[in-house]
């Protein structure tokens, strides 16, 4: 168990975190700038649960990024690049 918390071989890749948080920040800034962090997260996690029938506790970051991109498109501020 100690390895999980101290860089052991069973630990997930830490580099996934900045990838996800950068995407979250982009969606927040561009698509939902009027929301507070708690509002954004509650709305997004409810979207995952209700639209995809997924408990947001379980998806890995790659799957959550897919849902985050879908959620961004629901914003009235969304602009296709």
C-alpha cells in the first residue's frame, strides 16, 4: 500500500493531472465564466451522471475529458475552433 502514495509502480501517471486541469480551466474560462467553481463542478458531474449514466467517481481522466468537451458544447458561449 505504501507504494501507491510514494511513487510506486502501481501509481497512476501524475502527468494526467495538468492535462485535465488545463482542459477544465479552458472550458471554464471560455464556456462557463459566470459560474463559480462549485457550480461548474456540480453541473458537470450531474451531466456525466444523468446523460451518460455514469457515476463520476469511476471514469479515468481520459473519459472525463471526453465528457467535458461534450459539456462545453452545451454552453451558449461555446465557439467551434
